[in-house]
């Protein structure tokens, strides 16, 4: 995938949100140089999963999922020499992305204002929890907290005496990274016409709220519409997840028409459902949805989730077995679309499959390389890109600028 070939990105990101943005640019063909420190290792390098459960900062599954295909160099930004090196990398780049707390890059002399006159065509992205303006801009942010503060989790859960239901993916992070990537592409388009760069301020809170326009508007038009409804649909029934044969195995079913309802009853060999007076119309099924869900659960409980889903799909009923992450790795559809990138990982886990770019261009899936080891590409960055001599590299390393 070479749509962004020739574009260079100075990546000062860490954790989840910023690396998502630069990962997308890398997938489209940009050269992304991840600037790290061995003194302040990216938190994702320090978090499980690791092969055999043993800490290895170069083999974190979390880090690999977010940083495949990037180049990595180690610079100590706590030193004057390190900051000067970072400035040289920025001046060789088209895009800068950082997701430190507001004010950190300014204190290091690496903020947009420090480069605006030196490189007026630079596209510079700051990504933070609350943005670089407003009364909350200096607050620390965490993905789960932002999901509550945005109202996102108030729309999850059943509403039956429970709070919102949290999830393992902190939506604020990948959502903001994706929004930031779109902004970068727009800024690059503007630069191609004018030669002028842009400063882009992305707030994770803003991004999450922007994903819920319907509920925000509904809260003003019909407040009662904004409620926690679990798997319920506001007008369709059945619409939910139902237990299947095995431990913690489920099928998701959604019925939109009377014809689909009849097909569902036939697939379950349940004529008593098809003929039930309380379920004859869509309006009746929705009004009696709780009783309907209970009866369906009894009928699906002894069925294989994949076999039942296949039968329903063939009958024209929207249905799927509920996938686990492990199930996805064996999904024929994803495999045939070359969605996963398979790469060597470690002696303990010889190969892993990493999710790839969810788009094909002219039928081509994005290709990717493994995530970089800490400092793996120092030679390329400092010698080839910046043109430093062996003596200069030695002196910078001795002074602590290069780690």
C-alpha cells in the first residue's frame, strides 16, 4: 500500500491513541519514525501479554498491535543533545504527531510554535484527552474515564439498576486516533494546494461525543429516547444475543420483517412461536419482547452457534455466532481478504497474526512489518537520515542524547 509513500512522520506518541493515528499513516505507506526513550519506555511495551507471561519490552502483544510497520529510534529528550536531535528529525519530516499532556512539548521546545517559521509546511498534531484549549485542557485523561465523561457508557448496559457497562477497548483512544488521521490527510491535501502546513488539536472527549450525534440531539427532542437498552432495538424484536450449546457461546439475531420471523421459527422448528398470537406482528413482538426473548433462549440453548447462524443466514434472517478474538483468527472471510498480517514473533510464540488495515486499494491489502525493537533503527535515523558521522553519533551517545 503506497498511497503515502515518501511521507515521513515524526512519531512522539505513546499508549494507545497517538499510536493508532501513526499506525494508520504507516499502513498507507508513510515512513513513521517512532521516537522513544529507554529511560521512559512506552507504557504499551511494559504491559501484557508477553510470551510465557515474562516481561520483554520488545515482545509485548499490545505494543506490536499498535506499532507494527514503524521504525524506532531512541532519543533522550531530557537532555539538550536529545532535544536537538529530535528537532533535526522533525525538520526532516512532513508530519509530527504527539499525545503528551498539554504543555509537555512546549517545555521541551518541540511544540508547533518552535517549528512554524522554520518549517511552514509542517503538519503538526497534538492529541490529548481534552484538547489544548478550554478549562479542562490541563486535566489528566484515561480512556475509561473519558467514556463515562462523554456519556458513552451511559448508553450501555440494561438500565435495570446497573451502571454503564465498560469494555476492554478504550474507545476514546482509537476513535481519536482515527479522527486525527482524517485531519492529517485533509491538512496534507491543503498543503499540496498552498504549501502551508497546519496545527491540528484533537481531543479524545470531543471525538467520543461526535460519535453519538443521535443521542445528543435526541436528548433535546425526546429525552426519554436516551436510555440504556442493552441489546434491545427501539423498534425491532427479537433483537439480541441468545445462549447456545457450550459454555458462554451465543448467537446474535435481528428480525426486521414478518417473513424473517416465520423463517426464524421454522429454523428453530418452533411452530408454536410462528403461530403465537402475541408475536403475530412487528408491533406485538416488540411490545412482548421480554417474553419473546425468554422463549427464544429456550429454543437456541441446545443449538450450535455456527450451524444455527448459517441456517438463519440462508433463510434470510440476520444472524451471527458471537465471535471471540480467537475465533476471528480462523475466520475464512477475514483470511481470504488478507486482513491479518502474519509475522515472526518470538521463540516461545513463533508467529502472531496482527489485524491490518480495514481497506483495500485496487484490490490490494496493506502489507506490514513487525513492530520495532527499542532503538532498532538508530543507524538508519541518525546516520542515513540525519547524516551524522560515526564520531558525532559516539559523542551524542556518550553525552546521553542517543540512548
